[in-house]
């Protein structure tokens, strides 16, 4: 599988709890933190739900 690099570029302060939980599940903890995750349907769906908070780069 391919990987994608996900970076948290906006704060989760003021976001609904579901979006905060999704960001935490992706492994992002603070602003400008970056993780590399597998590009499987589950991860892509989570990224899509918080796309306004993160930037995505294919590897």
C-alpha cells in the first residue's frame, strides 16, 4: 500500500468532539505535527472528515 503524510495545520480548539477524536486517532497531537499513515480506505475516510484541519501529501 502507498503511504500519505498528514500534517495538522489548524487548531482543534472549538471543533466538535468527533473531529478531535479523529485527529487523535490519526496520531496527531499538536499543531504542525506530522505522521505517515497507510493509504487504506479507513485512513482516507478519517482524513476526509478532518480535511479542513490537515494537509495531505502523497509519498
